[in-house]
């Protein structure tokens, strides 16, 4: 049992190379691009301006769009996410799921694989006799 | 006033064809609820067509013509359009009258032949007749080759339906299939010809300055004028000289004509087609299906006149067919078989006439033949009714006293067929032979056609009178012949009408008399002289002379006329000498092996079946292999590849989120790199 | 003043570190953390350009993104719980049934 972090190298890191490649491409593009000097905010107060912009109030010193509608929508989204998280996570007292029994996350295959193989064995007695032990091991 | 009535007549002209179509629909869907199984609708419709056709003919006689598009199917801006249109000129007006008259009389006769005999499937029968009349009438007034082809094929379909009317028996369905397949074989060439004419001229119009005969003529004139890129420069002749190419086109269309008009070697379907009801035979032989081929050549005669090779072949094939078929008719026992071979023979004469430059003569014979052959078939139908559907002439005999109306009508038709003065067939056949002779004196191929046509006259006279004598004269040879079934008015009326026509219709174009007396009594000639420019007799004669190089020897028509009459009388006299007794012998037995050969139709069927089996099966097997391996192989291969690649490619979908993320990132990197490289971000 | 390139470079570095985590880790908890990193890399960008153009919108947006990140984590942890219940693990490579 390792007692300290252990660097797990292996072939699973291979796909990470794609991320590195992406970085290489992005870095090349960014470094060869040229931008003008930044305008900056000229010493104006940033945080109060954000508050004004978010609630469509006048008084912000820095130009900005108005975000009241977006703010309300985000409100609703958070609420929905909360409800969804609760729904997904909830459990009844006896351990059964509520409300999502009908959601199948198994690709439509029989949920209980052991019972399915049992019926197979029943319909094919010869096969069962030949490779019973293998089947048990596979299942 | 006159102008408006003319315009109105042409306005309603499509109804000539539409009326039988309506009777087809009525008979098909309501026939079993109507009295007579829809016959009355058919009679009314064809009667209406006849009246309208007469009106059109009168209008055309007043000098008016009509050449209009009425319904456009497909229009492409720069190449060509497919449309239905009306071409009403003296030729089509004449043919409309013939077709609608014969069709009307056949409907009438069918009352006696089908209804009174208690046949089943009458609505189907009358629907077939209606569709048949519709197709033929529409074919006749078609203003372009495409429309002609469409209705040509419809005519073939209707013949299949009607020949196979008694489909529960063994022979009729087989005969119907044979008729359909053999004519279809010719129609393949016709179809290729239509497409080739489209490709060459960009139009298939028959008449007008933009029509393909006119364009072809201009092209030839341009080429003949020494200008390399003259008139022919506008037309693509696919690397051939314009003259050669037009001959090829003519031959392609001629394939359909030979199939439909039962010319050698595609004549074998026609005798078998006798399995159909006799009125249908009358309709097929006199006015509709078989006539369609000859009519087509006459319709585009301006085109054929440009090609002396095609004309000579037409003439030679026609002459050969005339003799060939007439020889087979000599030994037949079945009255309808004799008539069938006589039809082939007579259409051979028409082809000979057309090929020999006798446009008027051929149209004249087409008309007289329509009447006397319809008469003969309806007469044969009357005999068959009387004989309780026995058709063997050796079981008949002595019907003259029992069936006087039928006898005299049939006799008139027979005299016309044999070409005995002054019945219709004499004038028309004689004129054809005269044209063949005067042009043939300068052309050995035409002369050969003429000689064969001349020989065929003897045979025609012989088999015609053998038929008449065996059927009507002598002592009755069976019980049925002693007690024939009586005939109703619906049988007799058409016979009388056609009998009168067969007797007198020849008088409209008495060329020998006109030549001898100097009177202007060649009414048909005059009739075909006016009309749309480029579709007149004068124009055809001029083209024949200038382009095809036909020259007529100056010869009095009297001598050839006397010669052919003498030959016809010789044939008839031979038949009289052999079969006129009260109980004639089976003289054809004496022919021995020749009789066997003739009875077996020169083994034409056998060799065609052999060809079909040897080559057809081989080609079919090859096609099958092509279909199975290449066509199906390509289709199966595509599906196989899709299945296989789908099966492989789906392995990308591992279901592991990390892999998807990797792929997404990889895609983003590639996209950034490519966009960046293209946009110069890395400079 | 620091040029905006370096902010961008920093943001790209943080984003790619988050991405590296997502690509190499198998534990859902690490996934959630890595996503946080990536979101904050975006925030750095927004703030940097807000300063560059003298406009507050970017800064306000970064606040909203922080709120969204909270929502995302709430749902993410809920999903993680369901994952654990269904597969008995929080290893993302175990849940491979959402495919053909």
C-alpha cells in the first residue's frame, strides 16, 4: 500500500498528448498574434460598476451591457440544477430510487445478467452440460 | 362562315379518337350492367367517329388542312419536345374514314358473332375493340413519329388482348403471345429508328417546314450541291453520308412496319392470329393493325422517297411476300387461314407499290383492300356462325342456296381480292403492278418485285376461287353444312355495305380507263394531290425523280392491265376446273412433298423457333449472367460494403467517455490546424 | 501592463491541463474538477479581454459562468451518484452501455 502519492505513468496518458498538441497549437497562434495596447479601466471603480451593470442600474462608470435578464435566467438555472441534483441523489428509506425507476442507464440490456444467463442455460441443456463451469466463471 | 365551320371541324377532330376511348372505358367498367355487354356504346362511339371522319374528309376536300400540336408531354428548350398533335390532310382523312367505317361495321357484326352466340367476356371484348379503334385512329392522325410509335404499340397491345380473347383455350393465348412478340421484335427497330430520327433531326414531325422529311431533303440537296458543310452541316449523320444515314433510318423504321404489316420474315404471327374472334380478324386485317405498317410508310413517304435503296428493298420484300404468302394460301383447309395468307400477300402488294414509287396506287390498294378484306372476313365470320363454328372448308360446300346474302357479298369480295374486272381489287392491284412495271424497267430489283407480284396473281385467283367453290358451291359435305344456322340482320348489314363498296370503290381511280379515254376520272389521285405542301403526290413524284432517280418508262397501262386480268382469270379458271364439281377431290394431295412444305408454311415457324431457341436462349443466358453477376453484383457489393464498413466503423463508438473526448479534441486540433494553415495564423 | 497574449497563454495552459485531466483520468470526480479548470480558463480569457477593451461585459460574464459552473457541478455530482448506483463504481470507463 503506497503511503505517498505515486505518479501513475502508462499508456492511458497517451490520449493526453492530444491536449498537449492543442496547447501547442493555441500557444503558437497566440504568440504570433498581435494585439494593440490594452485600454484598461483608467482607474475607475470596477466592482461597483459590475453591480450597476448586473441590475440594469445607471451609474456605472465603465461601459457595459445590461444583464438583468441574464441574471434572472441564471437564477432559474441554478434552481433547476438544485432540483435536479436533489432528484438524482435522493433515495427512499428502503434504498430504492424515487422517480427514476424508468430511466435505464444500461443500454436496454436485461438488467439482471445472471437471470438472463439462467434462462439460456435452461433452453440449451447441452451447452450447459458442456461448459457449465466456464459460464459460471464468465458470469 | 365556311372558315369557322372548318375551324370547328378541326377543333372536334380529336373526338374521333376520344369517342372509342370513351366506349372502352364504358365497356370495361359498366359493360356488365349494360344490355349487349357494352356493344351499343361501341357502336355509338364508332358511328360518331365515322360521322366526324366524314365531316373532316369533307372539310379537307374543301382544301383545308390542319397540323397542330394539341398536348405537350415533355418540352426541352433546345433539343426536342415530345407531344401529341393532329395532322389532318387528305391521306389521314381518307384513312380515318376507312378505319372508323370498318370499326363501326365490325362492332355491328360483333352483335351477331359474339352476342347472339352467347359468348362470355363481352365487356372485355368490346373494351378491347374500343381501345383498338382508339389506338388506330389516334395513330392515323398523329402528327409526329413519336406519337405514331406510342399508338403503334397500343395497337399491338390491343391485338394481344383481342387475339387472346378466349384465353381459357390453349391456342389463343399462345397465338396472342406470338403476335405480340413477333411484332415487338420489329418494333425494337422502330423504337431505335424513332430515337435515331430524334437524334438526327431534333424533330419527328411529319409535315411542315420543320419536319424531318423536309430537313432530310434539304440536307441531301445541300450535300448534292457540292457544299461540304451545306445543309447537311446542321444535321449530325453520325459519320455516314446523309444519304446512307437516311437509308439506315428508313430501314430501322421499316423494321416496325415489317412486323406490323406481316411482311416476310415477320409474317408468322398473322396466320396464328386467326385464333381470335373473326370480327377481330377483320378489324386487324382490314383497317387497324396490319394497315398501320403500310400507313406509316405512306405517312412518311417523303422520307422514304429520298432513299432509293430503302424503296427498292421495300418493293422487293413486298413482291416476295406477295408471292410467298399466296403460295401458302393455296393448300390451306381452314377458311380463315386462306384469308390470313391472302392478307399477307395483299399487304405485300401495297409494299411493292410504295417501294415502286406508286404512292397513290398503294394508298388506293390500302383502301380497297380494307373494304374487301373486311368483307371477306365478315363473310367468313357469317359462314362460321352458320357452320356452328367449324372453319374447315372441306366440311362446308353448297352454302350458296342457304346463305344467299353472304354468298353474293363474299363473291364480290372474292372477285375484288382476285383482281377481276371491274371489282375494286382489280383497279388498285393493277395500278400497283403498272407502277412497278414502268419503274421496274429501269431497275432490276423493282422488276423482280413486279414479276413476283405478277406470278402471285395466278395464285391469288386460284386460292380465292378454291375457297369460294369449296365453301359455297357443290354438294354439302357435312350435316352441319346441310342445316346451317340462320343469320341475323347485324351480320347481313355490314356484309351488304361492304359488298357494295368492294364492288364500286375501285371506280374512283380507274387509271387504265383514264389513260385510254383521256377523261379526268382519277379521283383518288386528285384527292391526294392537294394538301399540306411536302405531303402531296406531286412532291413525292418530284422527289422520287430528282433524289431517288426513279424514272418511269412510258407504257400504256392497258396492256399490263389486260395481262394481270388474264392471269387472275387463269388462276380462277384453274380453280374452277379443279373444284367446281358437286363433290370436288382433294387435288392439293397430288402436290405431294410441296403440299407438305406449303402446309407447314415453308417451316418458317420451325426455323424462327430454332433461331429463337439457339440464339435467344444464348443471349438470354448471357443477359441473365450479366444481370446476376454484374448488375446484382454491383448492388449486392454496395450493400455488402456498407454493411461491412458500418460494422467496422461502429467500433469507434466504444461507449467510453474518454475516447469520445479524445476524438473531439483531436478533431478540434485538426480543425484549428487546417483553418490556421489556410488563414495564415502561423506566419 | 501585461500584454493580452500572456493572459491567453495562461488561459490556454489551464484549459489544456483540464483537458489533459479529462483525457487521462477515469474517476468522475476528477472529471468534474477538470471541467472546473476549463471553465476558469475561459473566465481568464473573458476578464483579460474585458481589460483589453475597457468594457465590463466580460467581467460580468465571468461571474455568470461561475454560477453556471456551480449548477453544472450540482448536476454532475447527481449524475455521479446515479453512476455509482448503476455500475457500482465512479470509473467512467465502466459505463460503456450507451452505444450500439
